[in-house]
C-alpha cells in the first residue's frame, strides 16, 4: 500500500507540473492582457508597456514561468491586478466558501442518489424505476445556471423562503475564524450566524448538486443490477440469509466501487459548476473569483485558481483510489 501511495504522489507531482506549464503558456497567449484590462480607455502603447514592465509581463515566457514557479512554491501566488490584493489572501477568504458549497452539494447528491439508485434497481422495469430514470435524464439535461435562476426566482424572490444571494446576511456581526461560515458559527456558538450561513447555502447547493445526483443515481442503479445477477447473491438468497444482510454485505458493498469512482469524478465537476452557480447567486467563492478574473484578465488570480483546482482534483482521485482497498479486500490482495 505504501508503494502505491508513493507512486501516485510522484504521478501527481508530474501531472501538476505539466499542467502548470500548459496553463501558463495558454494564459500568456490570450488576446489582450491585464494591462489593457486595467487601463481600459486610457490604454496607450506607452502606458501598456510601462505597466507590463512593472508586472514583468514584458519578460520572456520561460523567465516569467520560472519566477512564478519559485514564488508559488513559497506560497506567494502574486498580487491580483484587479483587486490589488494578494492572491493568497483572496483564496483564503473565498476557497472555504466553495468547499462548503461543494460539500453540501455532494452530500445532497450522495445521500439521495445512492438510495434512489438502489431502489430503482430493486424495482427494475416498474413505474418507480421508470420515474427515477426520467428524473435523472431531466436532472442531467437542465443546465446549472438555468436551474439556479429558476430556484432563485421561484423560491427566494417570489416565495421568500430562502436568501437569494450571498454567503451570509450583511446585518449579522458574525465572527469568522476559519472562513467556513457554518463551521465558524458552530465554533463560536453564534447559532444565528451558523443557521443564516446554512440557509444561504441551500439553494446554491441544490442547483449545483442536481447533475451529480442524476449521475450517481444512474451509476448506482447500473452497478446494483450487475451485482444482483452475480452467483454469490443468488447463493446467499438460497442459503436463507436475512434480506438486510444480503443488501448491505453482498449487494451494496460490491456495488460501491463504480459509485465511489463516479463520486470522485463529480468533485471535479462541482468545482467547474461552482463558477456558474456562484455567479448566479453572487456567492463569493473561488468560482466567483475565477469568473471575475477571466473578465479582468487577471493572470495571477487565474493561475492560482486553476492550479488549486487541479491539486484538489488530483488529490481527490488519490483518495478515491486508496478507498478501493477499504471497500473491496480483493484490491488489497492485488
């Protein structure tokens, strides 16, 4: 197991290095530039050249990359050209919000998706199964931003049940220790702040978790159907084992491997979907920062966010691979 972990960590480092090179080269070839974005109508060739010299954008690409890589390894991601703040500080404020949003969206998708997929497989070909399949097709087909606008207009604006935007009400004088607003409210025992932050998370999490929910339902259903046709399940039934034992020990546990893989892949998609969701709900997380950075051509911010997303995605896939050994003992033997 230790050899597998070391090998995967080395692969992760090489993957991130290759991605950083491609990302850096791609950003430097985008039309325009941060100097033009900052100067706007005042952009003259002289002013653009002077600003590029200040930020070092007039140096060769390989020189820029070497300097950026050296700073990045020390935790210095540069300064945002749009907000004039250190990118590391921006991320420390925004990234916890995206983690909270993705966590609740994934929890919603898994808590509802796995049972629905199992029930659909158990009642294959019946109206319940057909209804679940139709629901998953609708869930996959509806774009995240469209569903977000529907939920915002219907539930938040028209009915007034939930907040329409933001991470927390501005009127609350909440204490922020970790920038995980729900967790901060619990740690400081500011129950109203924790409840308010949770209410602000519900609509964005529902919109963001709909597509992962549909995918998890379909994968769980297909995996359970495959396991139900295995000989060891029929043998367990012939032996007269309790139905609950067969479901948990023989069916669900053996059907979890593809589901865990799907969940790991959905985490990467959640980070991508957070850009649209956070924009719709004005939820100031990493997705909102990324959308604003693209608009402002903020190289420092874009580089840091893309690399951070890659680190999270690769690390999650490492955790998924290691979890196989806990779920299926046959993996440990191999």
